[in-house]
C-alpha cells in the first residue's frame, strides 16, 4: 500500500475522533485488522463502523508506548516525543476528555500531561518522583523549534501508519497461509531444511573460526574499556595519561577490527530483533559499534596530538603548566580536526540508537555512562570548540616557529563605566614564544601618550562635555562596538609602542575578583595583608600612589604599579599547572567571557571567527528580522561614582498595530553616593589623601546611549537640563536627545547627557517607532513571531530588565516561554542582563 496514502487515511481518522460517524465509509473499516478487532471485542460488534475504527486505531496506538521512562540528559527522547505529541494532540482528548489543542505547538505544552495519563491513568494520584521520571518537555527552557515539532508529528504518523499496515499484512499472511495444503508446507519445509544443512556443513568451520575471533575482540574491548574507566578516576599524572593513550589506541584498533570481522553479521543484525532477551541489543549492534568506534577515534586522535606534551611531562615527572600543555600540541591540525569529525559522527550514531529496544544492561550503560559523557561535551563550552581552540593554541602561543606573539591587555575600571567595560586605566603587554610567557608588564595609560605628536579629534561628546579635544588612549574605548574600539586602541598604542601586536584582551576588575575566588589569597608586595576576593577591590582603589618616590620625576612615574605587583603572584598561581585549579579556572574564564567581563580580538582569522561565533568579540550585533535593545552608560564626571549607581530597565512594547509597532524604554538610575553637595563636574574634594583621586561619593554624570534596530524613529523622550553652574564649561546644557550616527550595521542610536545627584534617583525615557519587520509571519499564516535581543553592556553585573508587551485585541500567545506571564494589560517578562538575553513569542487569533 502507498505510504503517503496510508498517512492521509490515518489523518482522516485522527481529525474525526470526535465525529466517528464521518468514518463509517472509511476504506479501513473493511480491513483485516478491523475484522480481528470485532472478533476479539464482541461488545463492539453492534456499534457503528466509524466508532469501531476509532477504538481499534486507539488500541494499536496504546501499544506504541515505550516501555521505559523518557531518556534524560543528552537530548529529548524522540520515541517518547513522537508518542507524546500524538497522544496530546489526538488520543488523550479522545480517551480522557481533556481539551483538544488548537495547534501542534499548543500540543507540545500538553505532552507531559498526556504521557502521565497514558502511563498512570489518574494524574492526581501520581507521586512527584514518578512525575519527574516521566517528564519529557517540562524541563526545557523554551518550546522546541517548529521544525522539531513538525518532525515528531510526521514521524509519529508514519510510525503509527506503518504499524497498522504491518499488522494488516501479518493478518492477511496468516489467513493465506492457513489455506495452503499441508503437503506444500511439507515440501517447502524439507527443501529449506536441506538447504540449511548444506549451508551449515560448508560454513560451520569458517563460522566457528570467525566467532572465536569476534569473541576474542569483544573480550579485548571489554578489558580496555574497564582499564579506561579505572584510569579516568585519577588520570592526571603523566604516567597515567600515557597508559590511557595506549589503551585508547588499543580500543580503537579492536573496534575497527571487530567491525571488519563482523561485517556480515552487522548487515543481518536488524533482522534479529525478534529474538528473546538479546534481540533488541543485536538489532542495534551496528549503531552501538559505530558510536563506540567514533568515540575511540576521537580520543585516540587527541592523545596522538598531545603525545609530545605527555612524553615531556613523563620525562620531567610533573604535569607541567597550562602553557606547556597547549604550546606542545601538534599543530598540523589534522588530528584535532579528525577528532572533531569523529565526535560529530559519534553523536549521529547515538541519535540513531533506539534505546527502548535495548536490554536493561545496555540501556543502563548508554543512559548512565555514555549520555552524560556526550551531554558534557555539548555543555556551555562544547568539546568541538575546545578542540578548535586546542588546535589553534600552538600558533597563538608562538610554539610552531612563528616567532613571539604579543598581546595588548586593556585594563578597564568599571567604577568609571565606559562603553566597553570601564575607563581604560592601564594597558599591559604579554609576549608568548615557544609556549612560554616571556614578558608580562603593565603601565598607566597616560604614560603611552606623546602629546608632541598630532592626535585625532575626539568624539564630539568628549569635547563638549569633558573638554577633551583630542582622542587619547585612555578614551579610546568610547566606541560601543568592541572591534571598533580595538582599532583605535591599537592605533593610539602604536604611536609610542610601535612593536607588532597579534591580538587584544580586555578585562575589568570583576575578572580579578573571580580569579581570586579560585586561587585564594595572595601575598602582594606592599600590601599590609593578603589580597583576596573579599578585599581586592579596596586594595585596587587605595593602592594608587599619590606622588612619585624621591628621585623619580612625575613624567616617568607610574601611579599604577600596584597592577604589576598584583599580576605577578596571580599569574604564577594560575600557571602552576594544578589540574583541579586549571579545571575550575577554565570554567570561570568561560563564564566571564559569556558575561563580557573579558573580550578578545585576534589577528588569526580562524580564532577571530571562533570569537565571533561565541559572541566573545564584543561586537554590537543585531540579528536579522529581530528587535534589538542595548543601553550604554559612559561616565563623563571625572569620578568613580559608577560603583554606587543602581540601574534598572523597563521595555514597554506596543504591538497592537502590527504595521506600526512602538516601544518605550525607561532607564531608572539611583545614585547611592553619600552626600548632598552641588554637582560640580570638577569640584574640590574633602576625602583623605588615600582616596583623593578615587572619587566615589559624587554626582553621577553619564552620556547615555540607546541602541535600537535601524529604521527606528524617535517620537518623544525626557532629557534633562544641566544647570550652568554644574558643567565644566560653566554653561547651561539644554535638555536634548541626540540622533547618533555610529556606523554600526543594522543600528540606530540615540543619546542624551544626564546627571544624578548624590542620594537621588532619575528616570530617563525614550519613545520610538520600530520598523515593522521586527514582527514576522509564523509558519501558520495567521500567526506572528516577535523576537528581541537585549545586549549587555560590558563591565556591568546583572542590570534588571522588565519587558511588557501589548498585543492586538483577541490575540493570544502560543506556548509562552518560561518566565513570560499574563497580565491584565498584556504579557510581562522579567530577567536581568548578566549576559545577552533573547525573547521570542508566537501569537495569533485566540479562536
């Protein structure tokens, strides 16, 4: 029978479960499986044919329920997904009387409920533990993509239709076979028996030999796997790593030989599923072997790439430092690329394994050991990215004969907030060669300037509000787009430091705090007590010397020598090579990159592409066909008051007119600085000498910028007047909102100057029309999709963000994401900008 035709006939049944009278003339009512249903269920014989058909299909569907609870961890269990989606969309409403979902996306929301109904019957009496065991989609952060839902629905229909047709065929075959004459059966039986005996006589010797070899291979695989399991618990010493590498290589060879020697069996394996106990394991053998082989290839290629490092570590009898490890990796790229490819193939093989067909023992191995391994590889920092960075590391560390690699370090102070993280207090130079740290030095940013040379004109805001007519290094991060800032920093640094630079690293004070949480307190030269994560901010705020030591001129004196004094013991601790510390620090660094406390730029094209992919390059990147929101503060008050300003954002979106969406942003800022002095931009200070140049308690002066999608039009705002006596130029600054041209693709920016006095709060609002393309059509013609990306300003911690959305009358949100709640006037979503955030809603007519 034609597959598409069968699916169409099945859909007709499913769409009329509530109206079985429409199915009385359905082609399937005369099928063998319906005759069998009536024979087995005499109480249904007198009911209409359509009702019989619906019940028969329902009972066949019930048998498709997987035997074990949904698999947790790596990915959603597709078998349960297909079953659960059909149950929620069609069969749970039919059997249990729950409402029928309007769409497949709505059915997704009901999958867990439908599964519980089919497994337990009465959901009210189900223990919490069982509810969690059978939860499939409830733990997902957001609804699956439409393509995934459609795929589950399609495959579920194909599976159910296939089972029905297979059942029909088996009934027809059974009926036909019983009508054959007995002597025909005997003739066939004798012929088959004779052929089997002949084959057995010819092949028994070869089969016995092959079976013996396969058995030996399986024993070797099991022994090597057990050895690796034992080594994995403590494989940090060089000798253990060497043994692990040899074991992985042996395992790879065994699995490849096993695949070759059992190729004939593997082709027949799917046909052994009917065997009791182990039939399911045999049917999945090709996929299981492929997954194991590819994992062993990935591990072997990594160990081969690291072989020189392991050998050197073994010779020295130490695990070495992190630079030794990365710099010693082979750089031909082929091995680590092969490892990446093998991992991808292993994941594909895992997806093709039908877990529910496996025996309990194999299910336990797969679910409890393999899946967590693969899941960890796809965590916050996937193994693919780790391998890519490991492959690039030798040339980034100057370890392949490519000469010293020099990196410029931007030290940004978020107490004086600027667009890319904070005031550029100091710069550092890190030189790496042959995998070794040859130089690490820091200097105050003003020491890099040479005012005898011509400098470019400063951005107009710096000139107008800070009387900075030329652009010096300390102000080079005025540009919100970090790649643009990098160009200016490198240009101005090269004025007096002409050596080649291969990349830029930007970090703020929060990075130091988080690293000290991992390494513990440090003994720092000149500090009266150990410097820890609890007191490091106080140390950095007070350690700056107020006057040069005797015999040193002010021109050559670096007030920020404390940075080098702190960096030296910190780097020594980080480079010590302790494996547990390296693991903890690696996780922290990845989080700091995700949260934009660290940003990177590399001249290596492949590395820079990886940075863009991970959003670690600090670029302002609005997605296509999406709304975009970013607020950026720039402290122009010659103070460090950003440290005591609390900020929150409210984004109110009006989509009631889909052709003319509008938005309002409200920025609320509260200055917690103690005092009530007049807001003089350069007033005299009364602080102690130790804090004379570190003014925290002061008015907050900021040039606030709002970044919106290109095509946005400002319609209203609430800028603020700056009195004449406050500003540096001693002239009143009128209330004004500027429309900015910042040459960022896909962006329209607005800006305004504001001042928040000590112990006061201030709200600033922007109202604007959004371009209509921020709303797009959904897959269903009557549905709409709205997407938003909210990008975080580097240097901030976790600014609260509230999003309020109004929709057209009589429109509803389908499958709202977690955290999106219904209000009397629309929908609301509350989050914070610890890192970039996204929001997506699908809405349409409620009927």
